[in-house]
């Protein structure tokens, strides 16, 4: 579902919508994060829970669970939920884990919350899943970084009666058969929306550079192919003139964009998955003493780049972003809980997105610059998580 509604929530930082006393409604949260309130029953149910106020008691329990990677909720509930993260050692992943924990605490029937990170090791990811099977948990939410290598163990968990959901688009086996559902944006549509956003920012834009992650990774290749398709559909000289790897790091992006600037006299737009990584591109422009006359379209929305944009104070520098999608872990948990309750859950859940312009007021230096502004974790919890 492509939505190019170019609005932002009053130009303000979106973080912390679910704080007690100032909570937005589920519809308001969906509109600001997804660009629509028409997102299907599972997503709507997930956002209804995310919109519940975060009390001091809930926050304290969530921080306990997050710090210790496990907790008893104190509700007396009989359900145990677990999150198997393939890699949890950065700010984005730690916030995504908190999204899952806060969501779990909205269910009084959940009595125990578990979390594990495989630290990027496939063997450990399999071991974590087997541990959850041995503990006879009821639900496992999986960030399946290791893809099909997890397939046999996920099928084993399914056969044991455990409800398993996967989020952020990694393919493992067959959703609806080997596990309940796979939750992700439509990555092809995202690539097309990137090109449309560049043209929205500059209707005369023709030269577009696509930045990707590690060499050969399927995520970048998928949206870049669709971006090139969209450029061809637009015509009139619109072209993706280069596809470059960055290894999803600021330093990699700095080196890549420095080389791009040496090759091209003009780049009208950049399209990329990773907002925080693009901070390296900003430094490359500064180092080359080139004016930041460009439109950038991004998947994620880490606020550090938005701080750079505010500091640049240059009208020719425009940024459009989709969402960090931390909240997919909430949707994944709600999907599993709904399936456990006997409700119908589709085998694939397409998370809508919208491309939004960065506006003044979206930089909050009291929080880590790697924080996604679209996170549904409230600001006070984020500050306590990261010592702010």
C-alpha cells in the first residue's frame, strides 16, 4: 500500500505518543505512523493497545523486563511470551525490544515475558528457539535475521503448538503453515515511493543515486529494482544513475557518497533504507564543500539526520522518510495473541507506510540520536532506557 501523503504531525517529534495523560488515540497513532487508519484488523488491534497510557507502574515493570531480559508481570496470567532477536545490540533493536515488552504488558493474561539476542550468531539463534520450546512458552516473536537457517526449528516450535510470528520481512519457510504470519512493509512499493518522493521534492529531478547496505543483500536489491522500474515509468530522463553499497554504516556512506560526488557534477536525489547512515553523506558534502541541493528519500527515521538537517538550514536540502518500523514487534505479538485466542490472522500482514517530509522540531538531543521518531515507546521510558 503506497501512501505519499506529505504531512507530519504538527512538525513535532513524534516520540512518546503513549504517555499517561497525553496519549493519542489509536487512529491518530496510525495516521501519523502509517499514513492511514485502514490497515486491517490485526494492525488496528495492535495500535489500540499501543495507545493505552503508560503509567508509572507499567513503565517500571517494562524497564525491569527490558533490563533483565525476562520478568514476571505480576498479573497472575498463565501465558508466557518470548522474543527471539537475531541481533539486539544497537539502539534500534533495543527500542524494538521495548515495543514488544510494552505491548506484552497490555495483556493481563500474560504472566511472563522473555527476550533473547543471538548477537548475530545463527547457531545461537537456533539454540534460543530450542530453549523457548523446552520452556513450553506459548508465543514466540522472531526477528529472523538468519532466515531459512531457522526454518526447521521454527517448524519444530509450530508442531509443539507454539504461536510464532516473524516481522520485518525476512522469509522463513511458509507463513500460515510453518508459523502464523509474516509482518512487513511492501518493499517493492517502498522503492517506487522513494522515487516519487524525490520528484515531489523536486519535480525537475532526474539524476537519482540509490544507496544500499552490504554487497548483494536481498533487501536493497529488491527495492532498488522497483525504484528503477518506477523511474522508467515516469520517463522524461528520470534515472537511477548509480547503485552503491554502504555496508549500512555512516563511514561506508561517507566513502560511497564522496566517490559519487567525484563522479557526478549533480545529484538531484538519494534513496536509501537507513537515515542514520545518511549522516555520513552529509559529512561527505561538507568535506567536498558541495551545496546540499538534494532530495533524500529514506525508509527509516533516526533523528540524528534530522538534527543535521536543522543545523544545515538550507532550503535546497529536503528529506522524506517512511518509518523506523520499531512497532512491527508490537504487531507481531498482537497477531500471535489473536491466533492463540482463535481469531483469524492472515498469513501475511502488509504494514502500510507513507513518505513524510522532515520538519523543524523533530530533533530531541536529550535522547540518543539513533532513536526513530516514529517509535511508539514514550519519551520518558526512552530517557530512562538510555540514561537521559
